[in-house]
C-alpha cells in the first residue's frame, strides 16, 4: 500500500504540517500558540503611472463676492499637480481704488547750459565827464643830501721862477780891530781874526705867476626825489551809455533724467477663497493599491 503525504506550509509563522494516510484520527486541536512577532514591513511597491489629466470643465458664472472670512492657518504645501490647460480668461474685475500718489521723484539734473547768445550791440559812449579841478601842488620835496666832495684836482704845474731879487746893500765893514803887538818872531802863524758880521738879507723877490687851475672834480650824486604831491579830486562820472539790445534766447537744455518711481499703492482687498481641492495625501495610498 502506497503512502500519501500532504505538506501544508503557512506563511507566518512558518509552520509545516505533514499528513499521512496511515495516521489515526486527528486529535483535539491544541491551544492557539502565541502570536509571533510582526514581520518586517515589505518594501514599498513602485509608484503607479500618473493617470491622464482630465479635461478642464467649463467655467461657471462668477458668483457674488462673499464677505472676506478670517484667514485660516496656512496648510502644508501639497505636491505640485500637473499644470492644467489654461482656462478661458475671466471677465475683467472692477478697477480697485487708485493708490495714494507716491512721493515726488527727485528733481532731474539741470540740463546743459545753452550756448551764450551773441553780444548785444555796444551802447553809445557817454559824454566825457567834466575834468576835475587840478589838485593842489604837493609840498616841495626835501633837498637832496649834498653829494660827496669831488676828488681834489691835480696840482697845477709850478709857475716860472720869478726874477732874482735885487742884491741887498752890502753891510758896513766892521771896525778893524787893534793891531796886536808884534810878537816875537814865531814859526807858528797867529790866529785869524774874527769874521765880520753878515750883512742884512736882501729884499724878497716878486711872487711868481699863479699856476693854471686844475680840472673840475666829478659831479656829486643826485639828491633823493622829493615827496609826491597829493592826488587831485576825481572828476564827475559821465552819464551811463544806452543798454544794448537783448541777445536771442539760447536753445532749451536737455530734458532732465526721469524721477524715481513713486511708492506702490496699497494692496487691494483679498478675493474670496476658492473651493478646497481634493486631499492630496490620499493619492499615494490609491496609487499603492493600484500597483499591488
């Protein structure tokens, strides 16, 4: 007799039961064993492909603007959906109130100065003013200092010698001394008699002619200039000449640079909140179910 074996294998916990045709009656089921530990989470399946974008519905009529509700807290940013086709352009809303005028921009720089117009014709010359009275004569300048004495002229040549004066009268001969006694004859000569007194000096001869005058010494230095006389009074001013004609106006300067842009006007009121979109957090679960 052949033996039939049936093997049953469970997934978790992993258990194998072997049944044989030769076994006796099955016993009472044992108590349920304790639940085994949870197995590790299996890997996430691949993300399914994104379904085709639905066609854009026709735009409904614009509802009346509700009163602005309080702004709710900002929700987490959902994943960016595929860009839908551009809807039809809505009708233009009413123009918001005009923002307040921005501050005046800075004044542009001054344009370049136009070229100078031609000089006007010269006015006629005014008549000459009357000559002022002659100023009084200034005081006479101080006498200049006497120049230094010129050098002494060279001595004139000596005049010719005057004629010799007349010889004075010969003085009277003094009396002859007494004759000495005749000495004994001696071989020695006796002393010479004393010389007679000199006669008086003859009269002085006439003075010789005066020598020629020496050359004139150099001129002394010029004395310092005397003080300047006081200035005469100014003559009366002549009448003003006629004003020349005005020159033509120069070309207009270049336009100044544009002033700074004014401050942005206040933001208009917030529009009504649109309807809430589908919860994007549910999409991954749906995609996961579709891929399993």
